[in-house]
């Protein structure tokens, strides 16, 4: 087992009994399973500054490592690192040139094997010095950045939120000051998402007790619309468990199910622990709570649920998404697939974990792997 991989993914050292081995296979044919990006292996450097790499993916349905061989990485992306992902498209940063771009590099169904699409973005330098190093997550308004009215939004760690239309804007529209003017509390742990249903960007408020939303084109008002949330049917837990969860690090994820139009709010609780085998403090996932949204004349109600049916929710540093388990043989329904504070599957019905193990030969230099939705493979 790769120790560095386990450290970067923050797997719990207490769950080794649940870990299973991976196998490897080459990528072939067009499949509909979600995949996790694990990194690349450089094979050849080319005279024009580009190089040839194998792309490594993880198939959660079969628990196998996949290899997409001999992918050309253009010179512009050779020295870049991925800082975000949304709808299968990656946002890449070249820190030396202080440049950004969107690319379908890992989008096997769309990208050319030798000439991937690259759409330039304005530099984030004008937003805040060094903020490019602390991008929290990225959301996109459609699955095709080639669309003229496509909008990308970047959430930064210090409550900064910036929007850009790559085909129209020469700079980012920074919404961070508006958050401050509205006296909103810190939103470091909130994850940005775009709702196709509402055609708005959403950001959960502190504790997930409210939602802030923006029109993607900011045509009417640059200030956020605030949606208060009312919670019902909270889980029955012991006082000691509630107290422990109160000490946990918590992140909130809002996600729409495209198949049935339902919306879920996921609260992710991670418990801090001190590990002798790793430096500093680490976190391991304690549990998830899922709430199903029901909109009434009185407001938006969030009902706690342990049954989301055939749905699987995929969480990482990329934009969260849902998949029907029946459409991808091997996926577990009513489950959350997660990477970060551990790497595995959480069963909502019985609150149990199944943890994945990194295979021998897995890359050790990546920090934030991203789930790719099925349409991207």
C-alpha cells in the first residue's frame, strides 16, 4: 500500500479491515461509470515542449485502476496543475506564467487524444494576491465551456467568490466584497454548485441553515439572494454523539439529481485525530447526513433521510453530482462515494463505511483527486 497516497487522502487508520485491493486494466470502449482522476505517468518528452503521458483513473464500481495510454499533454499544460473541476472539465493553473485555462484533458468522450481543447481564463492575480493557491472549488454553468454564454465560478478560501464568462470577460467579477457588505459569516467550508434546474449558482451558508444564490450573468443584481432553510426529522442520536459531531469539522454540499429533479443537502462530518505515522493533525470521516429538499409556500424544508433510493452521491473537491446506481452496474445505491478525509463508500441506511486502498504504483504527488461524471467517459 502506498503510504503517501493514504496520507494525502486522509484515510482513517482504524478501518484497515474494510480495505480491498485494486487491480489494473487499460481503458477501452465508451463506458458510463464515474471515474476518479489519480494522476499521470510521463512516458515521453516531445521536442515542441509537450509530452506523452498515461492517465490513471479509478473505477469505483469494479475497484480497478484504469489507464488511458499515450495522451498528449500540450506545452501549456505540462507545467500546469489542476486547481478545480466541474462537469468533467478541469481548471488548470500555470503558476510561473500566472495563467489559467479550462481544458477537457481528462474528458475522454470529448477530448482529442493529441489536441485537447483549452479555453483561456483571465488571471486571478487581480482578485487577490496568491489566492490562486487556495482555490476551494469550482462550478460551471453548463457541460460545454464552448457555449458563448458559459460561466465559470471559483470559490476561494477567504470567502472570495468570483465569476467569469470566458468568451466575453477580460477579468473576473469579484463577489467577495458583496459577501462582506451583507455581513455574512465565514463560508470557508461551503461548496459552490450550479443548478441547471434554477439556472443559478448556489453556496450553502454557515451550518447549512441557508443558501446564497447568484444569477450566472449578474444581469439584475450582483448581491446574493438569501434562501432560509427549515430542517425537519433530524436523526435520533445520543447526546454524546451530537456533542462529538459538534466538535467535528463540517462541510456542506448541495447537489441536484438530474434524473428525478430532487435536491439534497449533504453535511459531511470529519473527526480530528493525531497520528504518529503522519505529521500534524489529520481528519477521518465520522458520518454524513443527507437532507431532501421540499419547497412549500412557507419556505424550503430540508427533511433528514436515510433513503435516497437508487441514487449515489459523489463528493470530492470537484462539483458534487448524482448518479443512478442502476445505470452503472457495480455501484451501491443509497450511498455516498467520497474522497477527502478518507476514500470510500458510505451506506446511508446502516451508516457503515467501505474504504478503498491505493494500489502499488499509484502516484504520490497529487493532493486533490476529482470525480468525473459518467458523461465524461
